C-alpha cells in the first residue's frame, strides 16, 4: 500500500523557515517523481514543487519566488521541502503527492501557519 506521511509543519513568524518531510513507502520511491501541493482554507489545492526521480530537475510554482527548495533522499525514501522567507500567504496544509500506476496518492498533510 502506498503511504505518504508528512511532517515538519508548525507555527512560524513571517520571514522564518521550515523544512517539511514526506516519508514514503509501498512503492519504488526512486523510480517516481514526487510533488508537494498545498491547500489554504477555502481555497483549491495548488501545486508547489516537483522533483524528478533522480533529482535531475525540479519544477516550482511561480509564487515560490526562489524561497522554497525541493529535495529528496532516495536511501531514506523521503522528499523534503525547505521553505525560507515564509509569508502569511504560505499558510496552508501541505501535502506530499505521487503518481503510481496511473493513480494519485496523497499524504494526510501537515499544517503550516505563518503569522505575526
């Protein structure tokens, strides 16, 4: 069974940083690209970042503006999202995502709250 477990969220002030982690299991992690999405209250879920299976390339949403970095550890089967210079508009539940055998899998999400 594909399982994704996010962690690392919390409450921070604007300008501070967080690093999110997503522990993956139940599939060939190193053979799949991984994604981060987020969803704010009353808003649709939106794409944040993608990393290829070998970390050859990454893709970011424009609103990241160079502040976030996605990375992965294929030994630990974990994907990360380093979030710097956080803004209040970054407040959302952040989800790890993967496509496996043409199916979309999601973690439970981890709450990130940026507030002064």
